[in-house]
C-alpha cells in the first residue's frame, strides 16, 4: 500500500468539503452558504456513532467500527459525480435512477483506480451499503436520512418555510420503516413531529 494512493483518496475527501448538497437549493432554500457533502458526512458519522453505541448497549450484534467507517465513505463517489439530488432522480424516473447508479458505480471504479490497494476496503464497504443487507449498512442509511432531516429542522429554525421542506420528511418515511431499526424510526418520529408542529404553526399565521 503506497502513501501516494492514500493521499489521492484523502484528496477526494477534501473535494467533498466544496461540493454543495444541491437538494436544498432545488427545494427553494435560500442560504448564505449551502451545506457541503463533507458536512453531511460528518453528521452521518456522528449519528451512527451515538445511535450505534445505544444499539450495542441493548445487546444487539453490531460492528460499530465498520458502521462508522461505512458512514465516513458513504458519499465519497460524489467527489467525482457531485451531489445528484433525490428530486432529480424522482423526476427522471427509472432512466434517471439507472443513470445515477451507473454514474456512482463508475465513480467507485475510478476511486479504486486512484487509490489502488488502499481503496479496496472502501469499495467493499461502499458495496455493502448499496445492498442494505447488514445491520451496519441499514444503520448508516438510517443516519444518512436522519442527518438530512436534522438539517431541514435547522433550516426551519433559521426561518426557512417548512412547507418547502415537507417533501424531505414525506419521502423518507417509507424507507425509514423498511430499515427495521426501532431507534432510527423513533428518531424519525420525533423529527417529523417537530417539523409538523412548525408546518402547522406556519399555516395558521
């Protein structure tokens, strides 16, 4: 394993600090500075750490180190593809979904070329996340969604109209349930109720 390969992987992560999360602007959020993919990745790692620790304390068999590692690299392909927002995928239908998957697969192949042997572990973790079969992968996907919703709540607190953020909550409910993780679902219910209160308060003005 060469230090040069590790450095190239680190450069990809550095790029993520500058890649904006485009879903917010597409939804009409006006902000002085958009959240970056790297900031979102940090939030996902942090949530994965605290939720995973609690799940472990309940006696569940979970590899927390692997889960946090998956969380850390879960959006690394976006250093090459940029952020492809869910809204665009939904509008584009099946063809757009296939295109997004193909783009991300190609990006991971490129990452393996860039990182050499050092990237093999990253590719393995990323592949596990795509399959969503292990508890670690399901936890990371849950935390990925929860961090998005936490940021939506923060935007609402800053004055963004809850109505333009409502679809983030509605489109997440089915997938959250499908992950079959009680703690993740409990977090979602709390966040959704907080959003709903803000939404109702806005509509009554």
